[in-house]
């Protein structure tokens, strides 16, 4: 997965800004990044589900401050920039997203969020060549290691390798534990307070959907309900245990002292498990897995859907 750049810039329909923004969007992709280009949202729902969600999941921000011809500073031959773009910059600053800031000549310097951040903005005057300026600046950040194309502000869920481990239980039986590997894809930022949940179980043979009670699942090696995952590191999640008797019986691994919170399956078959990992600073990642089992340990298959 490529790192994602959030492109924040004015896109007034009565100007050349939409076409300029489109060229910048393409050049960012040419450098090697994924790019989300913010467009005007008129509803609170659109802001929350599109703009804010995209900002939260972005790794970098490119902020282009175009001057607004109708917003001339009184008594001065200078203009103000886009209020909406400055709001996006404020959110990115709160989320500690590394930013590249460019400001059009003729704007009030260090206005709005730029003053609060004491940002070192790159000034430009020619919109026709702006896409090349942006691409060169981003390429420079990649060369000096400030930005990484292969680093994501997200978590990834995969079947662990190997997918299970055997452990001797207190009653001298053998338990086979199946794991999910949760990977922090960011090169420098730790994922904080990561908690895992089984959101739903679908019996793929009967199409019956089960919604387990909400309870944290156990991380391998600890009883803590939330853990830290270091940059470019993996922590394993205990998913399900089979006691290697005949027939085998699955037992999920939530952290609970009540039998009512144990998710249960209806017997041997094929199930789709929906697991979510929620992090304080990385948001929520949801991934589907398939658990198939019969009567013996050799029949168990745990895979990503």
C-alpha cells in the first residue's frame, strides 16, 4: 500500500483552480503516492464521512493557499486565502500530519493557521507550472527521508506466520492457538492503545449472521486489553484455541470473566469472522477472515477472506 497524500487547495468553479488542482493531483501520483483531492462538501455528513475521514487516514498533506480575489485585506494590496483549506490545515496540524505548504504571491503572509503554526511556506506566482513545483518539492522530501512512499498511517491485519502455535495447558492437554498478525505500517510512529474486537460471525453454510457481545480480544503474551505497536512492527492477536482432542472444540480468546461474553459457533463448518483493531491515533481497521473446521485438528483452516 502506498502512502496517501491529502491535497488541500481552493477549487473555485469560477477560476482555473479546479484544472490546476487536477494537474497537481496527477503529479503527486506520478511521484508514487496515492492522493486524495478534497472537494467542496455541503453537508455535515459529507464533511465527517469524506473530508475528516480522509484526513485522518492520510499520511501527508499538501496545502495550496490560493488567493481569493474577493477577500482583499482592507487598506492593503494583499488578499486572504481559502477559509476551508485553512480549516483542513488546522485539522491536519491537530492530527500531527506532516505538511507541505505553498502560498500564492499576493496573499497575506502568515495568515490564519499559518501564523499559529509559524509555517515556512513556499511562495509561488505561476499557477501553470505549480504542479511541477509541488512534484519537485515532494521528490526532495522523499530523497532526504522526510516522506516515505511505502509508509502508511494505518494498521494491517494478516494471518500470522506460522498461523498457529501449540502450547501445553494446565490439564496437560495441548491447545492450538491461531493468531492474527497486526502490523503497524508507519516507519516512525507507534500505534497507541490498540484494542481488538470480533464484530460479527457469518455461518457461510447457513448464511446466519451472529453479532457477539462487544468485548476486547486477547493480545498474545499479555492480558492487557490495549497495547502499543512499534513502528514497522507486528503484534499477534490470539483469535481462537482448539484443544487437540477428538472431536476438537473451538474457543475464542476474549478478555472476560463472564461466559456470556464468549462468542460461540454452531458446530463444524465454514465461518467468516469480521475482526476490527482500533487505535487511538490510527483509527479503526476491519478485516475478514475465514475459519473452517471439522472434527479433527487436520481439518482446521484459518485464512484471510
